[in-house]
C-alpha cells in the first residue's frame, strides 16, 4: 500500500520524478511522455516556460500523486489489474494534457488582455481561445488514447478502464 500523503509531498518536492515511488515503468513512460510534450511545446508555442509553469506543475503533481496513490491502492486490492502502471499512465496522459492546455490558455488570455488593442478584437481573441482549446484538447486526447492503446495492445499489455 502506498501512502497518499507521502506521495503528495514527493510530488511537490520532486515533480514527475516522484513517479519512481510508484513503479519504474510508470516513471520511465511518464518521463518519455513529458519529454515529448515539452519538445512539441518548445517547437510550437511562442511562450517561454517561466516560474509560473514550474510552480503550477509542482501543484499538479502533488494533487495527481494523491489521486494516483488512491488508484494504486485500489488496483492492489483488486486482482483483476495486472498492469497497474499502464492504467495509471493512461489517467496521467489525460489529466496532464488537460492541465497543460489550461495553463497555456490562462497565459494566452492574460497576454491578450494586456495588449493595447481595441476591446472588440481582444474579446474575439479571448473567445477564440476559450472555444478552440477544449475542442483541441478533446481531439488530442482521443488521438493519444488511440496511439497508446494500440501501442499497449502490440506489447500485450491489457488495460482495464
């Protein structure tokens, strides 16, 4: 059984490195996924990562580790789940992309509201961010689930949802 409070504290202190507390396969797969997302972010997004991102990531990993510890303990009690790390990794992928898009959306809305342009143009930009980001996150989530499910199926890793 994994202690949720300890997992949350490790999330605050060590960010995604705290996944090593759960399982090495979860740590490696999550590290590769975060590296992939950061490379995509670096090439596609004009905003630079600053301290707001890092502080918010520590908060995210603290809350997610608390959630993940409770899931892990539930999976340990139920014998049906053979690959606990794969199930939790699928949850992590979904929640991380939602969180990451939310942080970028908040930064974009703040940036658009501080630019001195006409109020109608600014409101159209903000409305565009608020309507297009959820649709983009939905499409990205579905594509990620399709790719990851096919990857897990090719390695005969059964995921129960």
